[in-house]
C-alpha cells in the first residue's frame, strides 16, 4: 500500500486521541498511547489533559493513588511511565529481559553478581511488606542488609539505581509521594494479582499496541521507543509477519497492522487542528526520524540536550512552535515562541486550547507571544 504523509499524520493523531478531545477513562487513554512518560508528573498530567475533556488533576491523583486504575513505574527507555494498572504484567514481561541484561552488565563492573541482586530485591520486598516507604527511609533501612558488592555499587549509583532491579522485575512500583521524596510499594500489595504473560507473547502484544498508536513504523522505531535492543526485537516482530502490511510513504518502507489499513486509507485531518502538547508527550517519542514532525532547522529547539523535550505547538500534526508555562500565585503565564507566522485561525485555535487548559488547571492564563517570524 502507498500512503501520504498527511494520511499517516491523521492516523497517528486519531490513535493518540489528539484529533478531538473526548470523554474516556484514563486507563483507556494510557492503553491507547502505550503509556504516558511521567518523570515530570506535571507533564504527564498535561499529556492526559491534551487527550480528553473530562478529567481534572484531582481525577488523575485519584486514579493513581485511590482507585489504582493507573500505576506509575519505570518502563520504556528506563524512564517513568503511567500505564493502565491491568497492563502491568504485560509491560514488565515484555521489557524485563533487555532491561535486566543491561543493568547486570553495568552492575557487574562493581563486582555485583546475580545472587547479590536477588538478595537485594528480597530485602526490598520484605521492608515494604508494611506499606509504602520513602526512598530515603528505604535506603537507610536497606544499607545494613546489603552485600559488600552492592555497597561498592552504591558509591556511584544512589537514588533510583538501588531499586532499579526490583522495578525491572516488577516487584515494586511507585507509591504516593511522601513529602518531597519518591516512595515505593510492593506491587503485589498495590496491584490486583495478574496472570503472568510469557515473554515472547508479551513482546508481540507490545509491538501490536505500539503499531496501533505509532504506526506505520519500522522495527528500529519500535526498538528506539521501547528500549529493547533491535537484536531482541527482531524475532517477536518477525513472528507477526502475517499480521503486518508494508506501507510506502515517500521512499520509506514502513509497517502497520494489516487490520488498520482501512483506517489509514480513510484518515484525513480536519484542518486546522491545533494542539498544545507538554514536555515528553507520547506523540513526540515514537520514531527515530522526526522529519514528519519538525523542520530540521528547528529540531534542537524541541529535542534538546540530555534528552529534554520541549512543550510544542502542533498544527495538523506538525510542530510550529514551542511554549512554556509558568505559575505565579493565582495566575498562570503561557509564553509561545512561533517557528512561523501564525494565522488568525491558528491563534484562535491556541486561544481555545488555553481556555481548556485554564479549566484543567483551575486558574486564569495570560498569553504572551515572543517575536513572530
């Protein structure tokens, strides 16, 4: 099949729930986009706001810490994500092998053995039997229980690195913050028991979900997005060959789930489609090549050093500017830096976005444009 860049953008926008805000359960949104990156919780909240008209910050907090329909833990690319709680076993199984291999290679430099890690994880789970514990308190109680090799490792790897293996194995996840500190909790005391998912089956399901949201794409795109090395991603990908269709977009050969071909063929953007997306929005993270999203001359203004990704103004699936949000007491300021001259229609679309954002944040917003080209 041959497809146009416009059709591909329209398909992805719809699958990411960016074509139109709608009512929907937060767990369904997270499932549709294969998780929301959340090392910045404020950015994760805005990524959810960008996709639905029926949530509040309090609703997100409730889904995470009261209803527990969402869970926050370290997943793709070794970064924090929010996913549907009932998908926990799937994601852990799909990602565990590659993440644990990489972690053990690093820890072995400090003499850490598999047995050291097993004992460390057992101690962490035992200490969390009584409930959530802050990272600082857990570290303090853990130190007397650790081996000499682990203590050597800790001299250079504090904080989350001490708990990385337990997170990778799915033994623990993030609990409600305790003051300004991260807190962990044993996952079997936080998430309802789930049936284990065999590794290859989990990887294939993750590929299907990835393509459903980010397709058409390549195995290399999936590898970059998931953090699974390409040599470990190829086998489960090839096992899905009968479910995949090749899509030509310009000179590129991409792949999509065969069942989604009719939706791609019919995809059309109802222009103008203006969206404000936050730092690290899932829509910005799905592919190796970004030329479908942004002109090369503006690339470094979005994809910055140390993996930082700026909030962006999106028009019909293309980045046309960056923006920043600053809270000051009872008022919030939004500053937008355009990459091109904004038409009146685009400005009206931005005003509509800011009206929705003000409602979500329960504040008034004052808009400022920097010099426009």
